[in-house]
C-alpha cells in the first residue's frame, strides 16, 4: 500500500518539470492523478506513460470555466477528489520601471488567480469526498524579494497569504491547505539562470523529486495536523549567506 493509496489528486501544470515529478511520485505511491496543463501533447503523452492511474485534461488555470470542467472530469473519471496541487506557474524578469503591465497581469492571473480559483472550485468537491488536502506551490520568492521578478514575487507572496486565510475557513470541513516554498530547482524554467548568483548552503540546486517528497507528505495522512503551514525546500538558501569561518582563540 502506498502513502496516498486510493486518493484522487489533481496536479496543475503537470505536463513537465516539477508538476510531472509530483504526478509521477503520487502515482507510484498509489494515487489516481489527473494532470492538467496547456501543453496538450506533452500532457497526454505523459499521462499515457503513467498508465491507467493517470488522466490528462487541458486547462488554463486562469479561466474559471476550465476549473469547473477539470473538477467535473476528475469526479466523472475517478469518482471523487481528495487532493489538489496548485503547481502551474510562470515567471518573467524586467526592471520595475520597464515591467510590462500585460506581463504583470498575466503572471498574477496564472500564479495567484489560478490558485484562488483552484481552491474555490476544489473545496466543494473535497467536502463531498469527506475532506482532503490542498498544496499550493509558492516559492522562496514568497518569503523575500528578488530584483526583476516583481510579478513573480508579488504572486508568490500572495499564494503564501491566501493559503493561510483559506486554511482557516477550510479546517472545519476537514480540508487542510498548506504551501511549499521551493528554492533553486533543476527545471526548464531555471536552466538559463546562473547558479553562482544563488549562494546555497548545501551547494547545489534541488531535483524536482526532492520537492515532490514534500508534496507527497502534505497530501498523505501523515500530515494530518498540518494546515496553514509553509514548508521551505531550498537547501538553506533563505537562512543566510554561507561563508567559511576561521577559528579564533579567545583572549581574556
């Protein structure tokens, strides 16, 4: 028996990257997983690779009607919804004085409004199932600032905040809501970023599967007393700047 056996879980942005890693681990641990994305070819191919425990559904997370369609597809295929991973996200960089309004609005629509709509639409389905767990993927940029990533930072701070306000409302109905804050992860989104600008105490970026372990924990019954919490998966990136320390003899 896996750690999420017989649970039905929807993963947004699941066609590749961290979302695909989450979906793969969840299926391996016994879940039925519905992958959603706008990358239809990649999503359908990946779901077929995972086998009968997975299904792909096209979804733009910024569109309310597509959330309704996705939840309906989950319940039609697997009968219930027990978990949601709000993973879909985008990022772009520019100085704040040059940051295009269109890109600002698009980033917030996907990264923040998508999470809001996901919780809003999934909660009734989870209540019908008797409870569940929602995992919102924020970022270390939801804990600190980062030059140039203004829309991304704003959206990820927003995800961190709405996780807590929604958790307060959902607790009474048996639905837990938590956020995960990954640091530098080896994905297509980060492949062109200079690692030297990230002083990671553990000395390396994370693999997507290392974030997936935290996702699995929060979706499993092992985390039954976690709600409104934030788990930081960053190799120590946000705790300080690593530097060598020389021993000094104290003279009294």
